[in-house]
C-alpha cells in the first residue's frame, strides 16, 4: 500500500512540474537575435543552460527566440 501511495505521489509531483515548466519558460523575456545585435549586444550560446542569450547592450541576459 505504501509503495502505491508513494508512486502515485511521485507521479502527481512530476505531472505538476511538467505542466508548470512551459508556463515559467514563457514568462521569461526573450528577444530575437537581430534585435539583440541592434541593441549593441551579441548573441552567445550558454552551454551550462543550453540556451542562446543576449550578452551586453540593451537586452543583456535575455533569452534569444527562434525567430
């Protein structure tokens, strides 16, 4: 019984985390690559986060969108 309850609780936690991850990611401001460069920044790959970011300029630290 305890094993089933623990498994159910783990599945519930993972489902909640999976549902909230896209929402949290969408809340992060993002800019297009050319917009970053126009704002005096450079587009660089952050290997620790696995994402492209804008470094320097007006949009420093913001994520780069696909477009």
